[in-house]
C-alpha cells in the first residue's frame, strides 16, 4: 500500500461515522480531500458541510456537496480532518497546509473530531514536524523573538498568506512533552492568532491507514 492509499483507507473508514441529517465539518489537505471525494456518494443524505478552508470549500462544491457558513450551521455533529503529527493521547500538530485557525474553530464547534491519517503521523513525542503558528503580520519579529526564548527556531513560511490574511511561522526544534502547557504558552502571546497544537481540543478518534489495515484509536 502506498502512503496515499493508506490515507484513502483512513478516509473511507471515517465515512462510517457520517449519519443522515448531519452537518459535517470538513478539514483540509490530501487526506481530507480523499474524504471529500468519498463523501460525494452520501451527499443526498447529509444536510450540508462546513469547510475549514477555501480550497476544501471549492472541492466540496465541485462535487455538488452543499457548503454552509458555520454561523448558520450551529453546533456540528462531526468534524473530519487530517493532521501532521499525533501522539497516542490524540494531541495533534496541524497547520502544515496553513488552515490551522479555521480548523481549530471547526474542531471547537464540533461534538466529535475524527482525525484521519496514514500511520507515519503517529509519533511518541510531537515536534519533529515544525509547529505552525499563525501570526498577525506586524507581530512577526516580536513573536519570533519570544519563540526563540521558548527554545524553538521560527522560520517564516515564505510567500504564504493564510485565508485570514496572516503569516505563518513554522517552529523547528521543539520536543512537545506537555502539549496543553505549550499551547497555552503560545496563546498568551499577543499577535499569535492560532498555534497548530490541538491539545485543549484533541481528536476524539484517530483512524490510521496502515499496510496491515486500518487502526482506530479512541
Ligand atoms: C490538514 O492537512 C492539516 O492540519 C495538516 O496540516 C494537513 C495534513 O495533510 P495531509 O492530509 O495532506 O497529510 O488537515
């Protein structure tokens, strides 16, 4: 099985959580794209979707799947999205695709968060994948200095602007032993919009595609 086939297998398994009449939160990235493509077979059964990025919204619409504004949708039953890393407690690093702020909003507004990934994303200690931080542009240098004090090495994501008009600093060199504490430390910095650590609101279920089949951790 290729890595892409493992992602697709995880996305396929997540379809089982989708029920008639649900409004489903939809993530961003190649694994979420598989989920969107598979969801098109159920588009008549669900009430609609809420997208976590412009890219996902366009893909949903290209399949004729209805997309709603989160303000009109109310609380979502389900959110399905990928991740860059997960630990065994289902704390996540997300934001490699740059959609972390909207992803965190949709995750927060959802009763159940199903994370789908290939099994290379499950790690003992998160941090090898550079931690994305969305920052208001005028705070870039200040936040970068604060990150260095925290022991990280920030790198500006060149040529990238988020859907919200902000920049991303990718933080290298972290070993995240206390994800909730670290998420709070980033959240305290004025100018940080969102840190890509999902520890206060981790996933509820992790579905991993692997060569030996699909593994579910909850
Ligand atoms: C999104 O897509 C992100 O939060 C994460 O950065 C990325 C995972 O990418 P992929 O599914 O392409 O591996 O869910």
